[in-house]
C-alpha cells in the first residue's frame, strides 16, 4: 500500500468519525472545518468526494 493510500484511508476514517460524532448532520464544509481544527488539511472538494464515496 502506498503512502497516498494510507493518507486517504486515514482521512476517510477521520471524516467518518466526525460525521458520526455530530449525529450525521454535518455536511462537507463543516467536516472540513473540523478536520482543519484537528490538524488535517483537505480541500472542500476532496472532503465531498470522499463523503460521496463513503455514502455519507
């Protein structure tokens, strides 16, 4: 598994964690803000693409 795949999986797991933590009501903009607060950088488009892939 490449570094890129590892980082993608890590980011996806953080997105799932934040989404479930906030009762599944946060959209991509708010999840992106939470990721930045926690020290992860991701563009809004990347977060929304991952959320669609994860069916959130």
